[in-house]
């Protein structure tokens, strides 16, 4: 029989709480938040933009898979729409046979590993920016990324420097040539530190 | 992933710098630990070695690394080192960016962990290094001590310790 009426006089040993949290363990929302995810549609996209990034986190992380519409390609990454020669970048790279290192200074963009074209092979990477809103620091980006195309490929461990103490509020990730192909996907996470 | 990633403690270095950064009384309630750090040291160089002592440093760690310095790549062995951080002659206001990941830090086997770090500089020389490390001790990790070759970790340096649960 369904309960259709409940009166106070039918209950015994009643504990009344003013909060639904009473008697329960404290809720821990964790420190790792998805801010936004962008997945490229059928027409492709030349630039992925994360804008109006709040300063409520301590660190940012971008996790991505990417494929180019036409050819092996590289990234152009910029903060806060800054196109000046305010960046530097360095890399440790392996191609399956040889390890190498390189540097580019006083340059106009940051980078991740080159990424492939093809029907189903994507490059993958993780980009970390610690203390992205700390106005006492220039911003250092750490990148681990690569791909394997069954006969070619590479793995890069990279760093990038943006010589600005401004909080990072916008990230533009642009395909150097052509476009990011369909199903390329970029997710921006915020990691709390307090 | 959200509710499995919890900040345990963080440190921001104040004026004058510090000789080390310590995390102690780390509870064994997580599955893994993740240490993130953004450091600058006082070594008179573009880089400054960053080291880590576990549980007071009684057992030395061993490690293999691969490294790039902006012009060439190399590989070798080391001990407690976890990164090449930023030294005092690197571009001003520039700090390194690194992370150490400890799987099963409270388990009863020896502890293997990975470390990665970069130190930036607007010049050809800057270092990117990856470490595979082992701490030959079966104790749970309960404390971590970060220190540098130069002896002083500079103001505004930060370190964050996260616990990661599998549920």
C-alpha cells in the first residue's frame, strides 16, 4: 500500500536537522575541474580558444588529441592574444631513433609537438601551466606530447616561456598550416591549490 | 576525475627565501601522491638542481634520466634529483615547472616514481629533464623535503602536494 499521509504523531525518536548535510560526511568537490572542452566538428577549425579564464585556480592543464586536415603540422600557442616577441621555447625530442634538443628565443609563439594527418591517427599531449595567475612570475609551460603513425612519429618534452607577469586569461592554440581536423579535441582543466 | 584529486598542502616561499620546502605527516588515505612545483633557486647559473628527500632521507633514491639543455640531449644516472630548476642567472621572474608522481605511495613495496621538470630562460640554454626513480624502502611515504643545490629557494617559489584516490 502506498503511503498517502504521514503525521508527526506516527513517528518516534525524531531527530530534526536544519541542513541536509547533517549526519553526512563533508562533501569534498576535489581540486581538479573541467573548465571547457572543445571538439572540432566536420568543417575543421584553425584555432581553439579558451577565453575569460578565471583566476580561481592555481594551475591550468590542457589535454588534447589533434589531427591535421592536410599534413604534418605544428602548433602556435599564445597567451592573452600577445603576438609580440615575448616567448621562448625549448624541447627534448625523440623520433624513434635519435634524441635531440633545440631552442628558440625571443619568438612570437609557444609550441607543442608536431601532430599528424591521416584518417585515424591523432597526436596527443598534456600541457601544464603552474601558477598561471601569479603576477610575480613569468609563465612557464611544460608539455609532454607526441604521436605514432606506424612508421613515423615523435615524442617531445617541451618548455615554453611567456615573459609576462599578467595572469593568463586566454589561450589560443592555432594550427600553423591548414586546420585541426574533425574529432580533434582540447580540454582545459583548472587545478585548485587552496 | 574531479573528486579524486585533493590538495593536501601547499607552500609559497616568502621574502628572503628558504633552504627547503617540507611536507610532513602525509596521511596514507590516498592511492597516489602528486607533487607540483614552481621553483627558482640561488645557484649562480641558468639552472639549479632540485632534490627530494623521502621520510627524512635515510634511504637514498636512485634514478635514470634523459635531459635536453637547449642544444643537445643526454642520459645518465643520479640519486635524489627530481629536476633541473631555474637558477639565478636565468631570465628574471622566471621559475621552473615540475611534477613528481608517486603511485602506491603507502604500499608495502619499494616505491617507484616519475619526475619531470623544465627550467625556462630566454636564451639557448634551458633544461628539460625526465626521471625514473626508485626509493628502496617498504615504508609508506609520510614526508617529503625539497631542496636545491644553491642552498636557497627564492621568494615566490611554490610547491603543492595532492592526494589522488581511486574512488
